[in-house]
């Protein structure tokens, strides 16, 4: 098998109704653009993914990561979808497109992307996770469980090809730095950082033996690019499975616990990340709670996608969904109080600075 690149590029270009869903006309526009790109030979194959008001372009090709042609195609597709969204009066049309024109690649332009190039195996199972109403750090907990926790992934103990562990690349989104940790020997050092997911985010997982990429996440944060709150980042994650990597069931297992993430209403609240099937990917209660879908694929014939299969459309995740609903009730009863509302450091891109400025003269030195 030859090398293949898998690109997942997402954007919110208009919600139906509010921030809850994607209008069918936008889906049609997206599918037309993807079909034409395949016909033109730009991409090998494609699928469309969605969760909430976000659409993801799932593409295989031979052009490598951060390729200008692929990123320009994605930009043009989102731009075309924005025009459709405006025609249908969709909410926040084009909100993730932060600039007026494409300039080389999508870094700093708004859309999120997760890409990796790898040597395709004879059987290549892949799970693509799409989340809505949360931030990139939402993946820290589950991806750590997949690739570092033997209580989740027994393959780390009993599979000789996994027993040495993996390399974790972590990005500091505020300091614009990155570092690689070797696990399990640097596990505690890693946890010091990724336990603060608003700043430190796991970007890549690599095999130790070959530095081959086996998982990748999107790490774009909209408020850092725009300088203001314009919506949550709604990240994506790609995970390769089986044959020396976590099994599909080990990759899904972390989501049996709906861990707390930042996002939800106006991107300013904590809530549970609820795993849902495709039919339930429309967050509406308080614009939430945050949720995640899992699209399962097999790659075949040099990059052709077989799928998607709805990996969370399974009764065994019903308890996780019920726990998420119970946790949502618990958080909501806090109203505007922490820990439901995010801490002050995370509120600096909302109305907090304006209110603080207005009241500055009324603050007096305490005795």
C-alpha cells in the first residue's frame, strides 16, 4: 500500500435553527462540491460529516498535510455554502470564515482541520470524532485514555506491539509552543499540562518505533484568532485503530464517561460531553449539552472510504447518555455561577472586559 493523506476540515457556516442543525440545502451544496473535486482528480474519495451546526469535509488524497490546493478547495466550499446559508437566512452565516480571502492554507483563517499522512495498511479502520459546543481540549481526556490508560486500553498491557507506549505531541495554544512526551515513562509530566485543556492540547499521537502518526486533533481556537468571542471551536479528531494500535472498542470506551468540557451556551459554560448517534446530533437544550459523534470507516483500494458507520448509535452508550443528562441538570442549576460558568480567565472574550471597564471607577481599596 502507498501513502495516503486523510484530511478532516470543518466549519460552521450557518445554523438551522440558531446553532442546532445544518439546513439540507447546505448539505446538498457540500456534496456537490466534494463530488466535483473527486471528478476533477483533486481527491481520491470523500464523505460529509456533521454535528450540530458544523459540517466536516472528510477527504483522502495524495497531496500531504496543509496542502494549498486542498485547503483552498475547502475554503471555496465553505464560501459557497455560506452564500447558500445567506439565501436561506441561516443563523451566523459564514461565522467561522474570519478573513475575506484565502492565503496559502487555513491556519488562522477560522476553519478547523485535522490531517495526517500515513502508510495505508491492508485493513485500515479509522474513527473520526466530531464534537459540537466545545473546544479542542475536550479531546485531552479521551485520547489520553485511549493511548495511555491500561484500565481503558488493555492492549497496552497484553499486546507486545503496544507495550512500549506512544509519543504525545502537546501544543501550548497561548504560548504557541509544542513539546513531545514519551509515555508511559513521562506520564505524570504529561498530566501536569493536559489537565489544563483550555491551554494545553494533545495534537498528535505517534508510534514510538517509527514516529508514524496514529491520531490527530484540530487545535484551532477561534477567539485566539479573532480576538473576540464568535463561537466555540467544535473540534475534530482522527484515530487509526487495530493491529498494534488501540482496538475500535478501546477507542470508543473513553466516551462511556461523559467528562466535563468547556463550551455549551455562548461558549461560556462547563457541561458533559454526550456521545450520540447521528440522529441525535442536534444540541438544543441551552444550545447543548456538548456532544460528540463517531464516524467509523474502513480505508480500501488506495484511499477509498467505506462508511461511515454510526459508532455511537449503540445501546451500550445509553448509560453514558443518561449520565450526561443528569450531569446537565446538575450544572444548569448553578446558573451564572462557577463551576457551570467558566472561570474569569476564560471569560475575557465575552462581555466581562466591558463590564469591568465600566465599573472600574467604583472599585475602592479595601480596608
